[in-house]
């Protein structure tokens, strides 16, 4: 019984921690608006997927219209409307994708551009040396 109590009272084994040293660590300051832009993320993959889907639907309906004879006016109008909506949606989502995928990249580029080139002293480094 005493062996059980001593096992329960002893501290759990600590995990072994290994640390790999970094040669260089760069720290970037980020403004609140930049952080919000990055936090929102980029909807570009959703827009691109919707554009590809819409284009696929439009091409499928176009092929169906070109290769078959449709006797019913209602079915023909439905196919034509589906084709036109597909092409319009593909164009719209393509434009949205094109303009949205640049917004996050431009914010990241702006943040990275604040880092001075390698070997150039900043004002705080000059003041620290004095």
C-alpha cells in the first residue's frame, strides 16, 4: 500500500525538451490594419474554385446545346439560361479572384519591405554602438 502512495505522490516524468538554435531571427512590426487584413485571410481559393465550377457548368451546357436537338422550348430556354449564368458567374468569380489574391500578397510584401537590406545598419543599431 505504501508503494502505491509513493507512486501517486511522486511527480510525473517531465518530457525531454530539445532546442535547435536559430542562426538568425527576423521580427516584423505589423500595424492593426495589416493584421486585420491578414486575419480575414484571402477568399481567393473560394473564388477560383467557384469560377472553375461555373465555367465547367457553362461549357457542359454549351456542348449539350450544340450536340443535341431539344424539342421542348422550356428545356431549351433552361439550357440557354444555365449556360449564360454559368459564363457570367465564371467571369465574375474570375475577376473577384484576380483582384482579391493580390490584396494579401501586397500586405505581406509591404511588411517585408520594412526590413533593411542585409548589412545596412538601422538607426537603433547605430545608437546602441555609441
